[in-house]
């Protein structure tokens, strides 16, 4: 019973802490998200990614370094406490969410691998100036320009897009995709999907997912525009041309990838084009370097101080955490 009770508490705590922290993150974004328009899209995308994955990370750290040591140190090995229906239900939901996250991640990976293999089999290797990863031209009804893969990324471009865009517009699109590569956006998208799938009862993170996706595209646009040489206007022109050539109701078929134009509504394309025109006109934007450095310093300092405090007061803290565990078990009877 000691092992079963411990596993049930661990799973229930993971779900509880993750759910609570996710609700807080989503609430903070609803309250303060509008003010982030004054910073660059890159800083906004980083903030949104942190808001999405930090709750899950905190839940794992709290359970691993507080709950587990406290339970092992102070819970009697021959306890008479039973796993109640409420506690068992929470543990079941938590385990189901974890299995769902793992299962959907595997399914997305397999579907992406199958489609990538098909594109590689029927595609043609091409050379595009400005990109260092393997690039392929493919037949596709959707005007695809996408980077697929995390560890071995490849760039796929639909053949009719190569005929549709000018050399300068293709260079601008490649600069956009290079920005996605530098930001590791495929990996970030996968991590966020796993965090979302692990929460069965809290749908609050969907707004953060959508906001991050929009910010990541704007950040890649900004990254391309900063390279100069009229890339901002060329990228805006490419977006307009591609958007006009999307077949009615068509969507990208790749489960995991970053697209120059993906599932955005027409209004989203319009916002991106407008922003690119502003960047081309030399409109100033708030630098995020000091903001990012200051935020990183605060996080690292806080983490270090918390770790030192935990080491110096471990016995007292573990005892108090175990007392909270006992109260939680009693309330869930």
C-alpha cells in the first residue's frame, strides 16, 4: 500500500500543480497580454513559450524535489492509509493525460515521418540561396513553404510556389524560415503540444498556444526583415501572393512543421503584411535585449536562492510538506 499510495499522490500532485499553474499563466496572459504589443514579437514569443511550459516544469520540480523526498522520509512503510476513490480518480486522470500526451506525440511523429518520406520519395532536391539545410521541391495543392523536422530539419517548397514568387521573394521567404530554425520553433511547438495534451480537465492553455503561434510567425517575419535589403517588402509581397493562391478550404497536411503561411485566417496575414510594411518603413520597435537579460537574471537568481534555502532547511521543509500530504489524503477520503 505504501508504493500504491505514493504513486497515486505523485500523479495527483502533478495534475493539481500543473492545472493550477496553467490557470494562473493563462490568467496572467489575459490580464497583461495586451501590454506586450509594445515589445518585439521575439520577446513576446519567448514569454508565451515560458507561460506555456513553465507550469509543467514547476509541477515536475515540486513533485520531484519536495513531495517525493518528504513522502519517503516521513511516511511509514507499513501505512494503513488507503487510496480513496477521490485520490484514485485524480491519479487516473493524471496518468491518462500523460499517456495521451505521449500517444499523441508519437502519432504526430509517425504521421510526420510517413509524409516526409513520401515528399522525399517524390520530391526533387534543389539548391536555394540562403539556406543551409536540405531543400526539396514537391508537388502539392497547398502553396507549401515549410521546415519539417527537429533534429534533421528539411525545407519543402511546392513547385508552383517557385514559379509564383520572384527570386527576391523566395530569398525573403527563406530568411523567414531561417528565423524559425534559429528559434527552434518545431521543438517548441512539440513541447507545447505535450503540455496541452497532459491536461485533460484544463483547456486554458489553448489561448496561449494560439498566441504563441501568431507571435512566432511575427518573430520570424521580424528576423527576416532585420536582414535588410528590402526583405521586409519582399516577404510581404510573398505572403500576399501565397495567400491569394490557397485553394478554397485547403490546409497544410504536415502534422508538425513551421509554414510560411499555415492555418492563419486572412486577418492574420493582413496583420503580418502590415507589420512588415511598418518595419520596411523604419518604424522603431522596443528593444527586448535588456528585458530578456533582466528577466533571465531574476529567474536564475531566484532559482539559486530557492535551492540554497531548500538545502539549508531541508528537514523542516520536508516535514511540513509531509504534513500537507497528510492533510490532502484526509481531505480526499
